[in-house]
């Protein structure tokens, strides 16, 4: 009897490989391929994409998933290059102190927004209706066209502060603290509800145009 039976050795090798690899490599590749070919889940509506649930009575926005609230204020920016060295350093120090004193999330957003001349246009339109002087009427109509062009063709760079909190009261408290820390060098002003909606619409629709450019 031969010491090394080649056929017996091959049989043992097959039995050992089945014990070590109970699933065939070819089958696992097939399963991986099926997983890769699975089409991505398509969101049914815009509400499934945007993380905002609703707007509260206080004007804050409620978030889904992890929850929480946020609100928006406009930053009255300052050109530190136009200040003397002492005032520029004071502005920078106060702003840095405000950031360091607030450990929670905040966001500063800058956007180019259309110039708003609605109030001026309404005033001129009122004067045009009342005017009986032909020369003065032509002057008013010219000024109205200039304002309409400015609103259509020009934009302003504006800055906004987004503050977040687990509760509405947290957001309000953070805003009060931020005002105490940086109001003297970085004034914050309230934003109308209509403008807040426009801002969020622009953020979630990057190619959209606001105002008379729509």
C-alpha cells in the first residue's frame, strides 16, 4: 500500500476547503453585485429632503431628525480695513470673544440678494398719479425706471447669522447673549418673515433667483 495516495489526498483537501469556506466565493460576489445594483431611494417630496418641519408662533424654525430649532438675524458688517488699528483690533477681539463664549453650533451665511427699492417705487408711483406738471412727471417716470433697473440688475452682499438650540428658549437666550457680547462691534438686526423664507428658498435652490429676477 502506498504511503501517499494522491487521490485520497485530493479528497481530503476538498473536504477541508468546504469546512473552511462553507459559502462559495462566486456566490458572495453575486450577492455583492446585487447589492450594488440596487437603485437609490428616491425622495417622494420636497418635505423629505428639507430638514425643516414647521415655523413656530415665535418665528423660529423647527428641525426634524435630531430635532431642535433655529432662527436668523442679519449682520450689519463693518469694513475693518477702513478703521484705524486700535478700532480694528477691538472689533476683532470682541468678535473672537463672542465666538469663544458660545460653544454651540452657529452658522454665518453670506448671499448676494437683489436690491430692494419697493418703498421708493411706491412713493414715486403715488407722486406720478398726483402730478399735473408734464415736466415733473417725466422726471418722476425717469427716476422710477432707474429704481426698477437697480432692483432687477443689482445685488447687495448681505450677511446672516443662524443660531441653533434644542428648545426655542435656548435660541432666544443665545441671541441675547450674542447681543451682549458683540452688539457694539457687530450689530444684529431682525429679519422679516418674508425675507427668512426667501433666504431658505435660496439656500435649498441654489440656481433660483429672487425678487424681480425670477
